[in-house]
C-alpha cells in the first residue's frame, strides 16, 4: 500500500506529537491536530499503526524520585482545593520528592 501525502502529513504530525509528549496521540487529538474527523484520522493512520502501538507500550521504569513525586501529587490532590496549573503541581510533587530523597540519605 503506497503512502499518500495526507498519510505522510498525519505521520509527520504524530512523530512531532510523540517527540513533544513521549506518548502517541489519541485519534481525537489527531483529528483536532489535523482538522479532520476521528474516522478520517483512524483511516490515515492505518499505514503506521505499528508506530503508534510501539510508542504507547514503551517500557518505562520510573525512578524512586518519580515514585515519590507521584505519591506527593496524590496527597496534594487529595487535600484542600488546589490552585495553579498542572506544571505547578508537577513542580510541587518533585520538590517534595527531592526533599524526601535528601532526608532518606541522612539515615
């Protein structure tokens, strides 16, 4: 099956999305990014679905710092009403994780 310019455009968009986000887009995100329907996005991706599947199943082993940050973020979200962006929340989580790692070394 020969690739069409529209398929190549979709593949380029997906490559850039994966590079920026480290995971593949949903068909909904792809449809928005290309300005087409989800059905059309699904059809355009049929030639490179393996790339999408492989990107979605990358074996990523989180570090202890990542684990601590995730736990801290869960605690923050479970607490009082939060303000700020997701980036702020991530920064808070990693600040707590870093402090936990420093305290852990003191023992």
